[in-house]
């Protein structure tokens, strides 16, 4: 998170002091760096230059319209998992022809919306989904472009909740059934088979699992083509990790170059366009969650810093036992104490960080680092807590890109009972 740095012991986001953002927008607030998002995407785009490659951004990592629009302008494609995400891409000025539609449970209305918009490809995860898409395409007089997501049975070496390429997983079509599924797809009149895809997991910090998945796809592609079904593209999904706690994921360029080299050495691989669907690697280290210490609370066994952000704002620690760095916004020389950083929600799982050595006073501000991906998008209103504001910094400017929710908006769709008789 180079965009987040100290000057005179004050933490800045790009050139904006975080303390000023807290004064202006309140806390908790998500803060994103425009430069960091564009740099991360740009490294992929640069490495892909000269190759027939579309780098898609997986919207579910962070679907704020301003974030999407930055990536629209930078030329990215988009990976979506719902009609809601499609609507966001279109609302941000994106082009449906650069959208791939993933997800294991596409509803009829999801599919209709995507057909109407003209998405580039449906990444299909089951035989019944093939039939449903073909039927809906027939009803609107279209041929739906599809790819089949296969489960390559590759261990991405990551947390079980974010590992998706193993046999026991709900995702994709089992490797040994893939050929039959492709034959079914090719036989359905309103489908156009374009490609084959996979997505093996998230927060992957090595190149090897990606190459193993690629090899499995290429081997399958050989058998699919031998059955007379031509493919145009391979989609390797997303999943590249970031550094939360000193992990060292491969450089984006090194990953892409290893993949291009493997493709170039393969008889069929040379012919295919390549697609990626990166989420976390584009936005994860481009965001932080700004929060204020409400209380310092000592118990006989532990010291707690109770802050105004909680698991409803940033679920990853509670859900995955995830580690996020915690940075004081104003560094001070006081004695340091080991704290658990916890929120006000009534759950023992409501913690953001554990055993952090910090010098704190009530009212201090903290930055929860690496919160740009799967932060705001996984947030909820649990405990009737309005969702945080979102701010995008650009040099010395700060742009409010989502207002803090109001309490009234939380129950605006609810209805009171009819009058009692
Ligand atoms: C979540 C998801 C992605 C993005 O994963 P990251 O780990 O954020 O890169 C890509 N493709 C599919 C199908 C997904 O479900």
C-alpha cells in the first residue's frame, strides 16, 4: 500500500491526510486510491500488450460505480455474477460486449437481462444452465455466446472458503464430464460455444496452480476440438493474491508471461484468445477502512480497542480469519499495548484484528489496511448499522463516491402493521 504513507507522523492517502477525511466524511469510511487501482490494472494490461487478451475486472471485489468507471476508462473488461452487477457496469458507462457473466446460479431474469444487453459470454456451470440459456435465447431469437466452466481439480493452496477448483466444490463442471457437456452445448440450437473457463480460487500466491489449471484446460480443449467443437478463447479466471501480511504473490507480469509462454508452446494454445477475471489483485491493496477508537477497555486477560467499524463493515476477519494490517493515523510515542481491535456488534466474531501492539487513546483514528476488495461489497446492515461512506482519493483531492447510509433508509422498504382493531 505505497499510496498510504506517513508524513510528520500523520498518515496520508496519496496526498490527503486521513485525519482530514475523517473530519469531512466521518467514520467508518472506506478510502480508495485512484492511482493504486489504475496501477494494478495497468500492470496486467501492460503485460498483456501484444497478446490477444482481455483482462476483466471481477466486480464482486468492489462494485462502486466510480471504481468501475475508472476501469471502464482504462479499457478493462468485466466479470459479473448477477444482473445487478451488469446494471452497475452499464450505469458506469461500460460496454456489455466486454462483460463475461459467471456464477453457479443464474436466474431466468439474470439471463434475460444479459441477453438483452448483449454480453460477450456466459460462463456456464452446469448442463441445466445450458438448457435454460438456450431456451431463453430461443425466446428472444438469439444465439447466446457461452463458455463452460470446468473444475480442473487443482489445489490452489488457499483458504477452504476461497478455494473453488477442487472436486468437492459446487463450482464448475467436473473434468471428466466436461466433454459431454460441450457436446450438449454444441447440439443446442441457440448456443454458440466460444470457449472454456475455470476459476480455481482466490488469494493464490504462486504461479504453479495457474499453470496446472491451464494445462488441464488445454488437454480438455484438445479433446473438445477433436470432437469437432471449435473454441475461440480460454478464460483462466481470477484469483491472484495480494500482500496482506507479507505474502509475496508473483508479479503480475511474471504470471502473465508464464501463461503466455505455456500457451505459445502448445499446438492449440497459440490460436486462443485469453481472458482473465481478476478482482482482489486490482483493488485489494487500493483501499483501507478508516475507523475511530470509541473506547479502550481493559479486562483481566486482554486489552480491547473498541472502534466504530465492525464485522458488518468488513466481514473478512470474522468469515475467513483474515489478517489486515492496522495503522495509526497519528503516530505517537506513548507506551504500546497489545490490543484486540473489535467493533460494537453483538457477536464474539466481531473483531477486525487481534494482538496488535499500538499506542492508542480514545478518539484516535486507525486505518485497516488492504480493505479494497471484499470489504464494502460484503458489508451488511447487521445491528441496523448504516453502511460506511466511500471516498476516492486522487492526488490531493478527495471525492465522495458513496454517501454514508442514513438510518431511515435502512427501514424505508419496511411497512408497519395495519392499525390494531
Ligand atoms: C470471485 C471470482 C473472481 C475474482 O476472484 P479474485 O480472487 O478476486 O481475483 C473471478 N472469477 C470468478 C468466476 C469468481 O467467482
